[in-house]
């Protein structure tokens, strides 16, 4: 970004649960010019003091219902980091303002129908203005998006070509559901009820690759014994968004992993009849149940601290060759780790130049973001075999 901006990063939504965690993380980054933004100056002041940020931390009043305030905010910063969701309710004007002003943008969006709408509306203009619009920079979908990218880089080093088939398997995970995720899912279902075409986007692995439809992909919806992983596998609730982002990264990289690339995600249980029963139970249940969580709700500091995740990636070739890699995180996925991932994504956007467009963390920042997350955010990327 060639023009001088007052700030490197503005955290928009800093008074919300996740936004506060992001602000608390970013305040420790020396040399970073940053500000907190939200609807209420008094709440911003309260959160600033609560997280121990400097009394002179800049505060910016901006509101999704006031496009002019968003435009002013976008003109002041290199990157807008937003935790204000559901994005299909509160993101339209902010994305438009970032695109118009050549301002980079990153969020935690797991709403693929809305993301596709933004691709169709803004990709060409973002390329022209230089704005990088980076969706899904949290647990959905960074560990999966970058996990596949990492595996494929190692596959090329070892075997000379990327693996045409990759399995993503969540081995272990501890952490509660996100109120924001539940709200996003609820709004997506409401939108689909009004517009049935959205259902097709939700079902398609290639909903975020306009003009390209790849080979048939495993649904991941039916429990199965995965002999490669040595355990029963159940449907994974975040797979419908993660798989779309992985395929978009491949698409934006010029199909670096091939136009015949096949990818799916499932969650591992255990072996034997017990593993089968657990997998079948997971397949039948509503992952969010009757949750009363709402945006802004979240776990205690202890629960965030004790959370973790461990994801296995298995790359396979038709001749039987194989490569395995893993991504592990040291906090609960939905909040503790997510807040660090999106913060590091925003900082990376400040430091790493690249072409504009509606993109993904993997396509926009790639190996550089893998390195940042490994050095700063408690993620571990490793080859296992």
C-alpha cells in the first residue's frame, strides 16, 4: 500500500468478546500503530482500561449503520480487522468501504453464501484499488487452509508434485462453541429459506470458485472407518466452510494442486464398536443443540487457556505414496487461538505486499503467515511422516 495511513491496524468491534481478545493481543505488539473502533466511545474507553492498554490508545467511533463513519475509518488505516458479525448483517458497507479506499480487510467469516456474494460484487474492484479482502482468518479456516498449503509444499519437496488427494482429520479438540458462529449459522439458514439458490452454494465444495467446478468431492456426512487414520470418522461441523476455502486457495493459486484436487474433512473418534457408536451419534446430533449462546458470549480465561486442537492432514498419491502433516493450536479454537490468528493475519497484511482482490489467508499470505503463526501465535505446523 503506497499511501501513508495514520494507523497500521484498526480493530473494529473491539468492545465485543472476540474483539476485546484481539485488542488485548495486539496491544503488546511494539511499533504497531493501531486503534480500537466501535459504536460507543464510552465502551471503547472501558475496554481500553480493562485490557490494560495505554491511556493514549486511539479510539475510533464507527457504526455499521453509518456508512460515512466506516468510510472515514477505512481512510485512516492500512488494515481493518473486524469481529463484527454476522457479516451478512453487518459487513456489506464495511467491505465496500475497504474496497473503495484500497484498504486491506480481514474477518472471521464462516458464511459462504455471503462470501460468494462479495466475490461477485467486489473482486474486480478490489483488484483495481489494491484492497485485499481476506475472509475466514480464524479457526475457520486458517488451520485447514494453511494446513493443506503446508502439506502440499512439503509434498512437492519430497515427491516432486502435490498430492491430488488430501484428507483433513481433526484428531483432538477442546473448546466451546462460539456465540458468533451460532448467530452466523442462524442468519445463513434464514437467508436460505428466503433464497433457495443459497442452498446450492452451501452444498457445493466449489461455491467460492466462480467459473470452476472440480471433481466430485467426498461429502464427509456419513460416518466411516478411516483405515488411513486408524479410527472411526464422524462429520466435522466446520467442514462445509473450510473445504470451500481450501478449494478457493487452490483456485487463486492457479490450481497449484491440480484441477482434479480432492479434499475432505472429518473428525476422528476411536477404534472398534465404541468409535463407530460415537461417530454415528455425532452424525445424528445438532452440533449446537439448544444453545443460548449469542454474539459476545464466550468461555472463561481458564477455559480458553486449557483449550487446544490437533489436526492431521494425509496427502495421498494414486501409486500409494503418502505424506502426513499436522497443525496444532495451544488455546481453545473459537476464541483463544482465533483471536491470535486474525491479529497475526492483520499484521502480516501490513508487512507483506500483494495484489488486491477477494482472497484467502493461504492465497494472500501463504508461507509467511505459516511462519508468523508458528513464531507468535502458538500454532505448530509439522511433518509427521
